[in-house]
């Protein structure tokens, strides 16, 4: 069993306290990569379980299931997925928007928001993320992650929209950015190890929460700089559960993605039942 | 490019200071696994560069080359590869020896030592490593790693032989246990990244040496327990270079393995030339 480990900060709590040596003694391997690569490796069956983007789960739901109780979500502001715009969001009809090439989930979220919530029709083009270059040529741009955070500091008089906040205001449901999924074959082929990995990730998350993310924050400061306060509000703004509300939120996201023609069929959300 | 990372302690210095985030931003992934799994993943082309056992390099040398200046070697005692025997080593002719299933390099080393240096002929059988069970049934047993270290404490009146020490006494050359190898395709397909990875590993090793392995020792204590003194002598007993002496040692090991019928053809040792 190959476990995919996303190298980004927001998902660290699910992996932080894994007993890697014990996992490897049981025959597991762990592959670290950027998010889009983990999605792709799992599609190619080179990764068997891992944190993948919600949109990637939606496209592959016939082959995947969820490890229960785990996600990367937000109830409201997520502070790292921003639309920067020269116009008010409701005035974007007929305008041109540059999309980051870094994320499918956020791109689909923006398209859902503009189409279903604001009824505006726009022309999209995918570009390498670059705040200034994008706004030289386009009326608005979508950025995520570090690109979004640094652009926010330079936002000047642009209108800035936090997509997690808009989603929550419009739906009353959390936005699920990533889920912990596994390829269905694992249940029959490596059920015992799958259970162990799932439980270990839940324990890791719960321990991080009990500790108020302090050791995780300390590692983030070492690796990325920034203040304790910044990372504290970062981790506390994210939610790592997968409750009934999360399932409703994810289902609505998929339903709207189907309505917008972004997904071909409505994905089923199947969760692992521990034996 | 997928980088194989062995989850064992002895090779940590080559990976300790890698800038994992920068590697991943350049498109690399890192897969952590036990040594035999890294060997196997590289044979299956699922890993492109990694620390592999010398014997695995010997079997695949037509497809692999070495990252220069890197190895896991010893000049003398290695303290974790022991033959425990009811008889003196020169009296083992006609006896039965249990081999650990954990290592090909050490198994070949034992066979070379007994055949070429002592001229004794013995019957071998591979068993799951278990000190007591092996010596209930056999005249001697080969153990490596943690199994060897814990058996050493229970050795009683058995004769104990350190294979690293015998090799050095008999040849005057270091014993090379692992090398840093890459699949030849990487040179043309991902030359720039290959150079960066190789240089980063050399820098990591050199920084660990400058720091007298103190941060590495601290991590080993956290992960495995044991005293500072134990891990200090462990890391200082190992050698991480690949000099002309190392090349001679590895060549002699391969030559004797061919003479003993353990390798079919004499492997060539090719090293990467930085452009």
C-alpha cells in the first residue's frame, strides 16, 4: 500500500503523528508530492490512499471511497482562495477572468459561484499564477495558497472575495477542499492495513486538536517563517472533520458542478466501514 | 522523478537536510520505504533515484549509475551484521547456517567470507530472523540491524563475528553496504533535477558531518530510544564517502560474488559526471 502525502501545510494534522516506521514495517510506503501530483498518482494507481482534492474525488468516485471523519474544510473564510477583481462580483458579466493553474477544486468553486449564485457569464483562461501579470490582461484573477496570501498584501483597491466565505454565506454548509480517499481495491486486498492507516490518521488529527496545533504551528514556522499568531489562526480557521454537514456540503458542491457541466455524473460518497 | 528514501537509521545523513519543499516544487516526489522495498521499486521503475543495497546495484548495474561521493560503508566493525555460531568460524565446514531474510548484501557477504576467505562449505537456509529459534535448529545464524543488536546482548557463549570487521581485516578495503544510485534514463530525461538532487544529498551529508551528527543523533533517540553515546558511536562507525578505496572495495565485493556464483556477470561501476 502506497500512502500519498501532500506536501502542503493545510493537511499536515492528518499525517503529523503517523508512526511511519510501524507503517513501513507493515509493508506500507509513503510518497510525498504536491497536491495535483497526489491526485494524478492515485488516478494512475501508483498511490492507494491519500489526501486528494474534492474535485479529483468527484471525477473518480466510482473507484474511490472515503476514510471517515477526515477532510480539509472551512466554515466560512479560508483566507487562501481569493478572487481579485476590478469590478464588483455581481458586475462581472461578460468580463474575462484568469484562473490559476494550481487547483481544480477552487476553479470549479469559482465557476459554480459565478454561474449559480450570481448568474454572471464570464470568459475564463488558465494562466500561470502571477498577480500583476494576470490583472494587466484580465478583469479579475483567481489565486490560491501562497500566491493568494502574498497577492492579498498587494491588493490595493481591487475587490477581494474569499471563496470559502461566499460558499458558506450562500449555502450555510462547509466547503470541503480535500478528502482522505482510498482506491476501493484496498478494502479487499489490504483491509487490515487500511483500517490501521485510517485510525492512525484520525488519532493524529485528534491529537493535533487536543494540543491546539502547537507542535504543528512550530513546524510550520520552522519551514515557512511567519508568526505564531498567523499559523494559529490559519489552523484554527480550517476544519478537519467529516460530519453530516460536511457530507451535505460536498454533495451540494458535486451537484452544482454537474449542473455547471464541470462533472459528467453525480458522484456517490461512500465511506469506509470499519470491520 | 521519484526519490526513494530508506526508512532506516544508517542512511539518514544523506536525506536529513534535503529541501523537500523545493524538490517537490520542481516536480519530484519522495517515497519512503524499507530497504528491500526501495530496491524492488527501483527495479520496477517506480523509483528513479535512491539509496539501494550494493547487491541490488550489482544485479542491475547495466541500468543504474552512481551519484558520486555517497555511500553507507564501514572500515572495520559495523556492529549490526553478526554471525552467531556454535563453532569457530574456521570449523564451520559441513555445518548448517540460518540466514536472515532481511538482507541480500549481507547474505552474499557471509557466503563470500566463508567460501573465499575460510574455504569452508556449509548448507544455508533462509529463515525469518529469530535468534533463539535459529540456534535451536542450526549451527549458526546471520542477523542484521536491530535483530543483530538485540541478539548481541543475549549472545552468551556463542562465537560472534562482525562481518564488516572480517571483510576489512581480509581485504584492507571498506565494505560498501549501500550506494546512491539512479536509473540511467534520468540523465537525459531530468538531468538538471538529477544534478540538484545529487548535490543536495552531498550537502546534507557534509552538513551532518560538520555538526558531528548531533541533530541526527537527537532524532534517532526520539524515534528509537537509546543513549547519545550509543548513536554517536553508531554514526561515527559508519562512513558516507565514495572514494577510490570505496570503489576498490565495491569492485572486489562484486568480483568475489561472481566467483561464488552469486552474480552472473561482473557489474560496471559508473558514476555521474556533473555537467
